[in-house]
C-alpha cells in the first residue's frame, strides 16, 4: 500500500511543491485547497498515484472540521499543514475579519488537524507532521524599520514553532515526528496575493524549501530552517529560550520591588 500524505494549500507554492514531490515519491495524496480547478489539475498531473481532492476553506470551522475528520479517519503517513495567508498591515488597520481568517488558517487549522492526525499516527507507530511556519517566527525582537507590519502573522508562526517543539517532545519514542519548517522569503504567490511585488528580492524556490523539509526530517530536525547555513544560530536561540525558562522563580524579581 502506498504511503498517504495530506497537504493543505496544495494548489500553489510550497504546498503544490510538497504535493508534487510526495507524489513523485509514490505517496497517494489528499490535496486540500479552495481552488477546485487547480486541485483537479494537480490530480490529473499525477495519474500514477491516487489523488483525492478536497475543497475546503480553512478559515471556517466547517472547513477545518471536515479536514480534521479526514485526518482522523485516514491512515496518514504525513500531514503537511501548509495553507496560509499573511495580511501584512499595522494591527489597528487590519480588518477584524482578516485577523480572524489569518488565525484560523495559520493557528486553528494546523492545531486541530494535527490533533486529529496524531492519535492514529501514534497507534500505527509512524507518522510525520510538517507545520509550515517561517523565519518571521524569530523576528519578534526586530525594530519597526525591519519588515512590514506583521504582528498577527509573526504570532501565528511562533505558535507553530512552539507547538511543534513541545509536541515533538511529547511524542518522543512514538515513531511520530513533528517539524516546524521555517523558510525565509520564497518565490510563490504569497506576496502577490496581497499586492506586494517581491520579484526583485532574492527568493528561495518552493522546491528547495521542500527538499530542506524532507531532508530535515531525515536529520531529525524539529525546527528546519532551509536558508540558515549555521545551525549553531538556532541552537543558540533554543539554549537561550531554555535558560530564560529555567531562570524564573516564584520570587518577584528585584527590579519590580518598590524602592
Ligand atoms: N512565500 C513565502 O515567502 C513564505 C515564507 C515563509 C513561510 N511561508 C508559508 O508558506 C505557506 C505556503 O505559502 P506559499 O508561499 O506557498 O503561498 P501561496 O502560493 O500563496 O499558497 C498559499 C496556499 O494556501 C492556500 N490557502 C490560503 N487560504 C486558504 C484557506 N482559507 N483555506 C484553504 N487553503 C487556503 C491556498 O490555496 P487556495 O487558493 O486554493 O485556497 C494556497 O494553496 C504559508 O503558510 C506561509 O505562511 C511562505
């Protein structure tokens, strides 16, 4: 029986590249997106494997619940939580419906799809979950000159990184692997969908992001950063996180005491 991968946002960019690569590697696919024509075109391009297309809007509870049901029912060997939007904007100007959409697609959907998939993966003793986050997860301390306004988007990626790290520890020795995949800028429709022209900015290909994610799983990387040459930089971040976490105490820190 073929391995079975579910990819959200399989209609374009990184998700499409994952779907193509996994199909070429003999995976049957469950391809999720909103664009029915593109899903059908993907399926037609891969007659050698079974491709089930699922039209679902992951910004809605119904869409998330439908795909979570599939994650729970099907013997997935891989789940790629990839669908995403960014909506770069100063927070006060970000329409509430766009903030809600972003949190739903980038936080609620990956959380609930992962939750739905993980029990079966544990029972079968194997499975891989890739949560497509991004290097912006680590950009919180940057000052305002550095990047477009992105508080909700950055927060959503940080959620994916912390969830993947924590869940990976929870699932140690179960055969289930979890990865937060953290590309930098990638040549996809992501920016043009928001009217931002990134064509002159050097960008990684979606294909290279997929190569890194799959090789990162083989290397056992929980946080995979395709464009970071020096993994010591990430290790230093994680050591500092743990040092700060371990440095707390129930005593009020002296700088907060009056006088
Ligand atoms: N491009 C970058 O520079 C970059 C960098 C770091 C991280 N990322 C992450 O990479 C992931 C993939 O983005 P991409 O760069 O490949 O962009 P993309 O080409 O715009 O693809 C986004 C995908 O998400 C799907 N999607 C969006 N909203 C959805 C919804 N409500 N319900 C279901 N599917 C939805 C789209 O499918 P439909 O249109 O069919 O709905 C599309 O397949 C994102 O999560 C993003 O956060 C991107």
